[in-house]
C-alpha cells in the first residue's frame, strides 16, 4: 500500500503518467471488495497519509463492489 500511496502523490503533483495513475486506481478498485483488503485496511489505514486515506475511502464509497472486472 505504501507503493500505491507513493503513486497517488506522484499523480496528484502531476509527475506521474495519466495511464499509470489510471492503472493504479483500477487495481485498487478491484481490491476494495475483497475480504482480505477489508481486513488489511482495518489494521493499517492509520499508517497512511490523510490524503491517501481519503482517496481510498472515496473509492470504497463510490465503488463498494469494485470496478475492475478484469481482475475477478
């Protein structure tokens, strides 16, 4: 998740290719509905930066069943 957080901040500051940012978001959307992710996030969300935590929680709210069907 720290790598995803780094990619998120690079995207926000504009130093990351848009396609890479979209790929990162898609993989997170695929992970959100899994029981393993829910367990991990419950254990580790507090270790992430507030901005990234908000970004991920927005994904969880907007796409609670995921969104990247290719990964299922």
